[in-house]
């Protein structure tokens, strides 16, 4: 009996499914435990498994602090709890210091810059970037003064709202972006610059898509998703527009480059190319420069602006904490000058509030996992080389073994019995180990100076009925465009104890 084409295709699909299932279950027997994956789909459509940030606690309780989940037919190892994450990222930093290739990031960043999976190239570009950022003042007084200037601009921009409700997201994003732009491009942008504002919106859309369920589906089945219309088409097209804008800036820098007067990161990179400091032809290229700038622009904007948003939502929701922060600012700084980084040492409560904000935010990291660099024996399991690794930082930031009231916004987590600031080991908002955020020092500086300068000048409150919402739900609502607005009321001199 002859088979029709339909029957042949059906038979092939069945054989492919059986083969895929065989391969998955073969791998599964050699890996840590985890929820049973469906053939081909893995755990993707099992809503009690993914996204991991929503279900890690239940999974860790059932399978232990090291467990496996499946994006389609690709396994991913999740690490939960301070001891396990520290063991992997710090004590075994080399073994857990790789980067796995994610289709969405590969298409957007072209496997260049700091997103490259080439270990030697990544090391060289990271070393060069950290060195260059330090040369331009990252972590130093010169950079602190630049952030202070931007904080004053931010105050002036918010003052234009005149106490009326406003959406702070783009304003905060622009302020954070201006700091990194001053280092990368050599200049800042006006808060009303249409092109700059459009780029902020594009980056916000990209990050939101990457963290969404649709983004997870794209990274699991990119070739299939590409066949259909959807938000991914706009996301990548808009990313291309930003890359073209950066290329134009790089071309302008090439025409005006003065080796004796380097203005910014782009100039330093171009000089490296011009002098032929290129141990490998594939490490320093113009396209790598474009992607590096894109990555710095994106990374240097989102972390700070989202933490700043969460901090002001917390102050608006918890006015007693806001009042205590303002009292400390009044006593230490007053109103005749803007806060400096030196003030942080004598402002323990303000510093504790900022740290608590970062602890309280639930990170989304399964969209950009690490990878093992070799076959690794870890916690009783053998994890093969190239395995995707996701440290679930929320699992230690909300761990009752390390925090007195993990589900509650509580600055006392970072204060000792004398009211002085104390560091906590189980606090890693910028990751840890060799893949820790290269902009950590700058982000910490921005958060303290922006936050303290804003609270020095304004009292923030929420508009609308939010009595049934906690800080985290408010933050989530803001990111999902379902939010109350914020009102900023200028503080009078009398309220500042002057």
C-alpha cells in the first residue's frame, strides 16, 4: 500500500517526536532532578514551572536547590539559595563563568561585544571596557560630580510637573542614560530630545519583551516564531534603528578623532583600532564597537532607572520611611548643597533603604543565563560543559534564613543594633564572580546621588487608591502599564530644618 504525502509527513513528525523524546529523557537521566518535560516543548507551556521567577520556591522545595527545567529540548540548571549560588559563582567562578547563546540576543547583538560566546574575546573587551570606564572616572570623584550635575537636571525636570501627577519612567530612564552617554558619546541629551526619548522607549520595549513569556517562546523556537508576525519583528527592527544611530555617531567620531584629546569611550576604542592594538582580527572591530556602545547604553540605563522607580514607589507607599530618609538628609546635607558620595558614610538609613530596594526587586535572569565552561561536578551532580545556568537571585534575597522579614520592605535588614549600615553576604543585585555587572560602581553611585537629591527636594506620593497594593505589586503594575501616577511636591525650606 502506497503512503500519501500527508501520511509521510505525519509519520516523520511522529518519528521526530519519538527521537526528540528519547534524546530528552536520555539527557534527563544524567542531570539534576526537575519537573518532567513534555516531548519537544519541555516545560515551556507548563505554567507552574515557567517563568522561573514565579515558581522557583515551589520547585526548590520539591527538587532541592539545584534542579533542571527545560526550554523546549534544551535543559537549564537553576541554582537557588545563597550557599548554592555563592558556591557556583564565587567558589567555582571559572567553571560557571561561561555564557550560553540565546537566539534573541544573538540576533540583536550579533554575538559581538560583551554578549559574545568567544571567551578570549569577551575577556579582552571586558578588560578594555573596565579600564576605559575607570579612566573616565567610574567610581571616582570626577564621575560623582557628573552624576551630581545630572541629578540637578533631574530635579529641574521633575519640578516642571508643578505637583501634578506624572509618569516617572521615561524621566528616570533619560537621567540614567545621560550619565552613561556622557562617558560613551561624550555628551548628554535634553530631556525633551525626541530621538533620545524614542530610543528610551525602544529599549524599554526590548527588555520587557525579553522578560515576557513571548520572549521565552522566541528563545525556545526562534525559527518557527520567525515565520509569523508578532512583536519580535518590531523589536529587532527597532534595535536596528538604534544600531544605525550609533554607527552614525561612530563615523562622526572617526572624522573628528584627536589622539591627544580623547573625549569618550568611542574615541578610546577607535584609537585602539588606529594603533593596530588588535591581537586578534576578530576582537576589536567597528561592529564590536557599535554593539559595545549599544550594550553599555542599554545596561547602563535599565538597572538604575528601574531601581530608582522602585525606590520612589516605596517612598510614596511608605511615607514614614520617606520622612525618616528626609530627616537624615536634612541633618547631614541640608539644603545649601547637593548630596555627595562622601555623605553616604554618614547616612546609614538612606543607604539601607537603597539596598533594601535592590533586594526587594525580583530579577528576571533566565533570559540571559550563564553556562558551564567544562564538565563540572557540583553538589553531587555532573553538569556537562555548555549547560545553561540560571542563578535565581530572588531565592537568596527572599530567603528567611538570611532576612528577618523577607516578604516585607524593611530597611532594618541593612542596619545593625546601633543603626549603622551593615553589609549582607546574601545580597547580590549585580550578580557575582567573573560575569558580575561591569557597571556596578557607577550604578551604586547613581542610585545614591539620584535618590538622595530627589528626596532632598521633593516629597513623593501616589495618586489613586493603592491601599491594597504593596511595593512589589505597584512596581509590577508600573512595568505592565497598569499603574497609579506619582506626584512630586516641592519641599519648602522650613521642612528641611534650615
